[in-house]
């Protein structure tokens, strides 16, 4: 259905809809959607929640994931993804774009854009991808202050606290941080860059809130399945940058083909058709809203 016609049922607070998914049996599978088109394709494939990665969005802007992206760039993409998909969106808020007041503003901006949850991490700038080396950690009390500020500002937005402490402080310290973050107001915990099944199980045994597992590519975590994470006590799994990497890989191949062949012929079977794109974006539904627009006929090229 076009977002122009969403009824009251569709306006249930996004954070509450995400929390309802947490309450159901089974693990919530949350693919990364780096733009609105990938979001509606994920929705039409059957996914019920989405994730917007700061790393994926930064890369789509040709920027490194070092905290260089602005809050306005993030919020604008959140708005377009939520408007297009109408799914609960978990948003990577990095370090919160500053301290307590900045975090509070971020929560309000994300709520107004339609987000369901914000993920806040315990690094300091310049922050890094959680699977890289030499990350700089915020102290626990300062991170707790950010989470408390976020909790004070939010209305329905869920707060997911990420800890990157495993690599530098060890498992016990990372769990202690997570427990402190829950006490400060976090609704869920995201332990980053775990490398063993035992680590995931230890977090699940120590915490009584929903846990999020990051199944990124080319990182420190082995390739585990959603079913494995569920067995170990986790409630969410994300594939944060997979859609961006897939899109970038095929675009690179396309440009190489065009440069070599001078034509897209021979590459067409790797492209989504006009008909399929129109189906995902609801082209005919938008046309039907305005009687002055004649229904378009897609050229038959098969």
C-alpha cells in the first residue's frame, strides 16, 4: 500500500512494533537496508524489521565509517526508508553525535523520522567499525550517562546499547558494561565482535534483555546462522552491510562490462527489470490515486 494511504493501524509507534517482535517466539531476522529501494525489496521478501548501518550509509556517501557522517544525513535516510517500507527500523546512531544533549536530540529526531530503535555504542571519536583494531572506548560511566539521557528523551524509541569492550577489556568486563547499560536504561544489548559460541552464550546467561548479534561479512565473527544465535539465547540478528556490498559489487561489474563492451547487452540477466522495480515501489498504486494519470504499460522486451 502507498504510504499516502496508511491508516491508523500503520501508525502504531514503531518502537512498540519492534518490541512486539521481541515478544514473539523465535529470533528476529533484520537485514541491513542501505536505501529505500533495498528496504522495500527486503519487505517484499518477507522481512518484518530492517537495520540502517552507519557503515553502509557512510560508504554509500563515499565516506569512511569514522564518525564523519552528519546527523542530518542519517535522519534523512531514516525518513525515506521508513516512508517506503513502513517497517520497524533499527538505526545505527554511532556514538550519539556528541554527549548527553546531542544524544537526546538524536532520539527525538529519529522518532520524528519514524525509527523504531537507536543503537548507541561505547566508542569515542574517531569511532571505527566494530571489527577493526585499536578502537577507543568511552568510560563506562560516561556511556551510562548517554544511555540515561537517551532514555529520558525517548517516547517509544527503543535503546540498543552496543559494547565494543570485548577486544580490549575481555569478556567479563564487556558483560559488566552491558549490565550497567541496562541499569542506565538500555532496552537491549549488542555485544560487538564476539568470536566464539561461548561468548554469545555467556552474554545470554548474564543478561535478561533482548540481545542482538551482528553477522557481518569479512569480520571477526565466524559465519553463524540465525538458528544458531537463537539457540544461544539471542533475540535479533543483523546482516548490516550485506545489501550495500552486493549492490556495489554488481555495479562495479556493470561498469567494467560497459567499459569493455560499450553496451549493457549481455548483462541484462543480472539486472532487475523495469517491471519488477515498478512492482516493488508500487508504481501502479500511485498512478491509481490520481484519475488524471493514464495507467502505464511496461514495454514487453522479452
